[in-house]
């Protein structure tokens, strides 16, 4: 019964989200207008893609226990890879996306094969080095491929007309929602598969897995490549939504943002990663308006200066969650549900 209720609730939520572009629902303080307006749909689509990317990082960090500082590299590979292929060739969108996905998988395999030779903080530093190298290549604009600091605009010749322009923001919203559902289902399948159970065992005790005949290195490499592949897919959808690629998506700061999202939602929780990413994205967008509002401008300097910085407000929210909600939002929800759950007779005794 619980599984049936959960499934029906998930399907109902998905149907509601899919119908938002057809409804005129105001969400004051969250959306800039009604749900059918392009600005609101753009923000919601960005939330869904960010949630999908956080899910891919959850697969890496929450399931396998691998703290990577270079996950943005594969997101940027999808964004810039598709932008370059569409800009330099006449290949249509779907074949170009397939080509970029193969390239992302190959990149993840090479980086993972090298990085996973070490563990712990050494692994994090190696992935950071690869990410920094990718960011340097993007900003240096070797061969006039990436556009340097200006980024690279989307070449629309090979893109269907239904995915181009502000008038088609509704279609891009549905595309972003479809990507989120796809990534969630893939992550769910991986977690429940034999490889997922093995990855969880390696996270808890790698030595014991090796003693009983398991192959921890291969398990971690498979999860690493799968997480990077999902990030590449999300990166390609992000390119279509934003109509261009930006070098900011290839920085280590972007990966740290993903880490904050996962911790905010709750490490080890799929829906926690989704909620944490959506909450972070909405706060990041809306707090910028609050920081430049007249209400903040009229405050004394001791309050106005810190409150005029959106990152200060985000950092404060994150610190409060870590201190008062250990386990993130998912952990808080589980504790609340446990308190409301009836105690069986005789349990007190």
C-alpha cells in the first residue's frame, strides 16, 4: 500500500508539473510571474536541469562516496561539445548529441581510470586538477572553438524550430522536465542494481569487499562513468535552454555548488538532491533581486553591505541547515515522519 501511494503521488506530481505551462498560477516570491509566462518557465526549467545534475552528483557522492571536485567538467563537455559540433558541422541535433555523449563517456573513462588510482582527498585533488585544466582550455579559446570569456552561442541551424526562441520556452520546459525524469529513473535503476549495491558496500568498507572477492576499483569506475555520462546529457539540455555555453559552467566552483545542493537536501537521498537543487536555484535567482531591492538599500550600512550580497544570504541559509537540520532536508523529513508514526503496542515496554 505504501509503495502504491508513493507511486500514485509521484505520478500526480509529475502530471501537475507537466501541466504548469498550461496553467496561470501565481507563486509570489518564487516565480517572477504566472506559471505560463516565459520568465517563470525559464526559471522552472533551470531548476529541473539543476536537479538532474545534482542527481548525477548524488550518484557519485551519495552512493559511491566519491567526493569529486571535477564533476562540472563533464557538464561543460556536454554544453561546449554540442555547441562546437553544431557550430562547426551540419550534423542535426540528435546525431550531434549522440556523438557528444560518446565523447563524454570516453573523457569520463580516461579521467576516472587515472583519478581512481588514489582515494580520499587525493582523489578529490586529482579530479580538481582535471577540471581546472578543462576550464583553462575553455577560457584560452584554443582554435577559436569555445569563444573564451564570452562563451559560445548556440548555432540553431541544426536545432528544430520548436526548441529555439523565447516563444518556445514551453517546449524547453518540457524537455528539461523529461531530462529530470530520465536521470531520476536511471539513478534509481543503478542504485537498485547489483552494481549499485556493490558501490554502496565499497563506500562502507572497501577492504572487506576486496577480501570477499569484489572489485572495488571497477565498481567505482563504472559509477564514475555513469554519473559523468548523465552530467553530459544534462549539459546538452542546458545549452538548448540557455542558447549558449558559458565558461562559468566549467569551474570548480560550479562543482562545489553541486556539493552544497546535495548536502542541503541530504546526502544519500535521491529526492533530497532534487529538493536541495531546486531550493538552491530558486534562492540564487530570487535573493539577487532581494539584495538589490529598496528594502535592503534603506538599511544601515552594517546590515546593507552583507545583505546586498546574494552569496552571503545563501551561505547563511546553508550554515543554518547544517547546524539545525543534520542530514539535510531529507533527514528532517524522515525524523518528522518518524515522530508522527504510531508506536506499536508493547514497544514502550
